[in-house]
C-alpha cells in the first residue's frame, strides 16, 4: 500500500482518542510496513501487539526480529488478531492508556514528543525506535493536519524575542510540566525520568519551537 493511501485510510480511524493522531499513524506505518506486513494482512495487527496472558481474543503465530544483547535475532511470537483496523486501533489505545509505563507520554499532545516518551518507556527493543517514529512524522508532515484543524492565533505577549529568535512560550509548557513531574517523583525514579525527558526536550525544541529571524 502506498504511504498516501495508508495515511488516508488510517487517519479517520485514529481520530477521537487520547493518543496523538500523528503518532498512531507513524507507529502503525513503522510496525506494519505501511500495511504490507504479514501480521497486518493476516491479523489486522498494525502495531506489533503480542498476545500476552491477559489477551483472550484470537491469535496468530508469526516470526519477528528483536534486539537481544545488541544483536538482531529472529524469534517466533504469538500476536493478537483483530477483525479490522478500527478494532486494532481501539485496543492499541487501551494498551497505552492503561499501562503505567506509558503514563508520562500523556503529558504531551504532539506526536513527536509522545513517540520519544513511548520509546523511552520501553515499547520496543530497538534503541532507535523513537527516532524512526519521529522521522516518519517529519517526512510525511503528519502533524500538519492537526495544526490545520486547530488554528492558533499568534499572540505577541506569548513569545520571547532574543537576538532575533522568537520562542513561543506555549510550546515550552509541556516540557516544564515534564520536568516538574520528574522532580516530584521519588529519588530512585528521578534520574531515569529526567534522562528520558532530555531526549523528549531535544526533539520537542527542534520540531515545535517557532524561530523567526528578523529582517533588517
């Protein structure tokens, strides 16, 4: 399936959840190879969701590749099977919202930061997982539809201008919230939490901070 056709099909199904639409599209594209993987074709499983002990629905067994001790190996796995893409997305949303590991990701509403947070929480064994999701979001401009649906009126008072660079304060609010949440956690949890926050912060600043050079 061509990326444009995949995006057109999945976008309406991904809307109306607590998960950023751009993240859902990017992760589904990555995990399903734009709907062309055997898991997607045979089981409508777009996100590589395995069938754990809690899963009571139908399953399918297929091989997959995982990173173990720094090496990529092929293993046989049991996966969840769905009737449709819609039911798969609904289950994916439940998984992310109910699992405490991913709670911090919901501090963000943009797909890039959400992706980095999900990756930092250990969704996949691939150390470059978050970067791959962000690359898809950027390459296919997946954040743009959301921005067009909710236009923002520029407010001069909401920006800081320093040396010809305009930084939108509103874009930094999620980052401040993330940091404060980190310091509010027990000491053993603070350091790894803030390390993950650093990755999210860098991505968020590069992608979402508005920079405008003054014309002389």
